[in-house]
């Protein structure tokens, strides 16, 4: 083969290999083209190409299509200087004038645009490009230098189809995970095999010679072509290369490669049209719908692990969950990272995933690893979010408290649209694994928040070897055994001592100072609002209230706001809450009932519940339903057959009813 022919072949390789940011020919298994069926045509049949592209793009969600468009836009924004630098490993082996290079770069952008645009008319747009005559002239000139008289743009596309048919045959039945590995790593076994197929293709514009042999003589081999991936992805404006590759890989797998995929050949050897049909049931990437094993998608650098999700796969996991559930809303998809040997774990969730979750009725995305689970209600977000969870030194707690540590110490962060966010409209639920609990009193375990070198007790519900706590703010957290004792509760110890200790340990009720609890003192409406909200983990700093007698700076303002917003407590009027007024036993029972119903709507009321109280007639009509519910569920009990509904509730009585509420199932 003459040097000119070698150069011509090399340049032809550039025009196709450079068209893929992954460093592979457009026809590779990564799905860069998704076109087959024109291998024997003298030139490309663009209608057939469009028909095939429709198959692939028809598998994509709107979010995935948008990612492809964004990637295409990134490529089209790359400058001539950036392209020339990125493609230098190939260009160094050919001789082109400055004008020819410019035309080649424009051709590259045009070809890539046609394959990374889900608006399939882009496949034929190149025919109407104002640069099309220049592309044809460039390709024709290269061909003539090599002794090929009829090389055209159409035959470049035809070469792509030849390679693609070979790769479809070679990779039929390939594992989807291997395809993803090839999309991300040009050195993976499947990616190398794909490149070798392309470089060994014998037919270019009807001329029979081995492309690889010519390229090797010019020192243009698969490794050099792979260098394009690194160079092109190093361009600052190119950020979505891998996302685009894996999205099309998933579609390519569904249409052509997976076992059971049925594709009508459609276009024959003559390049004729004809529609194609495909039978592709929803691929479920999870062994169990609702639990998606993403452990193989975790990469660790130093002491930081990062989950690299594939949007298309997550959307399939959503579909599998919805398909398997009789309830179509309020669903939770769990991303299981498995055991992660890193102190910091970062989990990005793209905007496409967030929007798809909301559209498909997925209320929550849970992230679990090393026994820790963080459940994120995604409906409150409209941008990409990133959860970061770090295991930090135990001394963060032990250096400021002598309380016994019953978990690791965790620090949580969340960004929304790249902006650090510490307050959420809907609480994020953290489920912390317990450790070293031998000899500890589990009822006294509490999630604690570390704030300015002090502990704030948040409560939490213990379930086996875990404790769960919803958080509307993020910070550093741990679990401790919080033993609280008061010196003035002897008179109520028999019936309220344990309850006071547990409720105080959870931070739902506090002493009055100097080691005293004041068990027989009255409870105010503001105090009971705080007890309820803290006990039931209903805190939400975004809640608003409009009572004129509740200052926004008052300690009870956030608790009154949540209680009012949820209908747990009402004002004395529309404008006044009367926070310092004492609360009666019937009012307390009613507030408890409303609170429990807000988190347990299925709980029921016995029609005969009030019959056990001889003084039931004294219960105000507006409070009867609440007292009946509380009595039905043993949240309140009487004394000697009476309920004493209008007696002022004491702090000890409040502690007991809060304790029963905490343990309500």
C-alpha cells in the first residue's frame, strides 16, 4: 500500500474515530450510532438510518434525550484549537492543510451531532448542511489521493454500518454491566474488542483491504485511538460524555444485544426502507424491585467513595418498582451501595433522576451502605442533589460528653443545584446502625446533634439494632445513652418515673432547673406543643404560623407552627394561640390523637371507648372524638373509673402520655 493510500485510510479513520468522544468508531457497542442494515449499499440510505435510529431513541426517556442534547451542545461548543489539541495523536500521522483541517473538524461536529441528537431528523440534516459540498470535496480528494475515485460522505456512513453489523454479531447477548464498563473505560475487554473489530474491517467504499494493517504501519493503533477519550474529555466544556454513552448503551442493549431482543431486519442489503419492530420488556436492573444493587458503581479514590449512577438504569429501576407495586404513589427506591470502605461517601442524583422519580410516583430515594440508610423525599427538589455522608472521629462526641456512645459519629451534607443546603421542607430520614450497646438501656438511646461543641437530643425510634430519626436540618449526629435523673419525682416514681426518664432522654421534655422536674406543675399549651412535636419527630423549620401572640423569636414558635400547620392544635381564635394558658386532660388527649393520626392515619377509634368513664358526659363535644381515640388506643386511661377531662394536666401526666405516644404502634 502506498504512503498516500495509508494517509488516506488514516484520515478516513480520523473522521470516524474522532466522531466518538469515547475514542471508538461511531458504530461501537457504546451505541454511538445505533444504525445497521446498509452494509452492502453503494452509499448510505439515510431514510433507513433514520428508521434504525428511531428504534434506539424510542427506548429513551425524555430526561435521557435531554442529556444527549446537552452533550451534543457541549461538543458543538468545542473550539477549533481545543479540537486540534485533542486530536493531535491522530493528526500528527496525516498531512492536511489548515483549510482541510477546519473542514474535517466541521465534519466531525456534524457527524457527532447526527448521532447524539434524539431528534432523528439530524441523521439527514447533514445533506442540507451548507458545508455539505465541502465535506464531499474533502472526502473525494482524500479518496483520489489514495486511488479511490468514488469515496463519498454516504460511504463514510456506510463504513459505520459495516462495522456496526460486525459488532452486533460479536456482542449479541452481552452483559449490560460489561457494556457500561466499556462506556466508561476504553481499556475494558469489551471496549478493546470493539476497537479491534473496527480496525480490522475490510470494506471501505468497496475496496478490500485491512484498515488495521495500514494504520499499524503508521503507528495508529487501538491504544492511540483510545487516547482520544482522555483528550476530548479533558476539554472543560465536555462534561456529559459518559452519561451520553451509557444512556445509549442501555438502549442499544435493549434493542439489539440482550437475550430475547427481537429485531425485524427491516432494511435489506440494498438499503431499502421498511419499519422495524422490537419486543423489549422492561429491563429490571434490581434483583428485588425497590432495591437496586449499585455496589459495582462505587469508585473509591483515597478515603472518598463516589456513586456513579447511570440515569437510564435508575429510570428502569423506577419502572420495575412501579410495575411490581399495587400502590402507584408514595414509593421508595433504595440504592444499595453495600459495604463501602471509605470514610466519606458521595451520592449524586441528577436532575433527570429527580424529575423522573416525581413523574413516576417515586416519593423517596433511599441510600444505604455500611448499615446506614438515608431516605430523601425527592418531591421537594427540582435540581440535581448530592448527598455526602462522612464517618468522623468518635472524639467529636466523647471529647465533649461522658455519655456512652452507641453508634459511629456521622456528618451529613446536601447540595441542591450545587448549593449547600442545610434546611429541608420535608425531613430527610436517617437510620443509624447501633454498636457497642451491650449493657446499655436501649429505651434511653437518643440521636444527638452536635452543635457548637454541645449535644442537642433529638430522640429517635429504636428498631432492633437501628435508630431512626427524621431531620429537617443536617449537621453531625451520633447515638448516645442519655441517662437523665431528677431529684423531685419520688412522689410520682411508681407510675411516671420510668416514663419521665425516657421522654427526657429523647429530649422531648426537660427539667425546670437545679435537677428538678416539677412533676405536679401544670403544662402550658406551648410546652405541650413542643413535647408532641419533639416526641413524634415532626420538627420542620419551614412551617409557618400567623398567631399574633407567638413571636417568631419565642422558643416555642417552631413547635407551634408545626402543630398548627398539621392541625394538631388550634388557636383560641384565628389570631391568638394563647401559648401560656394551661391545658386540660381532654385537650391534651385531643392533641395527642390528632398528632398520632397525622403519622398513623389507619389507626381507628372504638365506638365504646368513652363508656369506661363515668364522667364522660363532662367531655366537651368538640373534644369527645379525640378523647375516644386516645382511650381506644390506650394513650390515656382513667382513674377509679373517671377521666377527669377538665382537670389541668400535670407535667408527670404529660410525660406518661408522651411516652405512650412514642411507643404507639
